């Protein structure tokens, strides 16, 4: 895959993920069969990551390349935690749990992107070639952590009519303000 096509594919994947976060999405119950389908994208990203041009590691700077890759994945993990923590979760009367990103979720994404750009800059200054594989692995880590944590949070969410809360806000109060 050409580098322009790779960058375009990554940009499309990120935009799709961000668009999904702006809309409520069912994460459990209600017959949607959410189950483990949240793992599909990360699996694809992990399979594609080592296949990117240049591979995951720079052959001339392996130690620094491994360190940058490790930091990139840690940033992805932390982004996933922040993403899940700032997502609003509520449970409907039918028992289905729903999630939606918030403004704080957008801030987590912006911060994560800024840190990743900084890592790319550090790598570039050190002469380390970094392919898009590290970005794909970090995105996979973010999606896995977010999905897992949302599943855990959804299990503890109370049904909406029973005073369920979402990100510290009573969903009954949020609904009266016209916000899901």
C-alpha cells in the first residue's frame, strides 16, 4: 500500500471512530449482539501494523525504535482509559447499555494526538524512521482498552428509570435538559 493511501486509510479510520463517538451507541443488551464485535477493528489494526512499509522498527536504530514504539503503545493505552472514562454511559429500561463521547472525550483525543505528534518529532530529530505501524498498534490499544472498560462500566450502570448515572450526572436530570 502506498504511503499516501496508508495515511488516507488511517485518517478515514480515525474520522469514523470520532464520528461514532458523537452518536449514542449500544454497548450491551437489546439484541444488538455487541458481544465481542468491539474487538474486530483492533484485530484488523494489529494484523495490518507489521505489514506497513518500513515495518514497525527502524533497523538502524532498533533500541530507540523499540522505546518509541513502547511509548506510543502506552500513550494509546492511556488514551483508551481516558476515552472510556470520559464517555457517558447509561442503561435504558430494556436493560441495554449505551455510550456516547463527551467534550472531555474530544479533549482526550486532542491531547493524545498532540503527544503522538511530539513523539514523531522526537523520533525524527533522532533520525529514527517511524512507519504508520506504531500508530496502528496504538490505535488498536486505545480501542481495546476503551471497549473493555465500557463493558465493565456498563455492567454497573443502573436502568435509566431507577436513577442511573452517567459520568457523574444523573441521566434523569440530563434527559430533562434534552441531552442523551
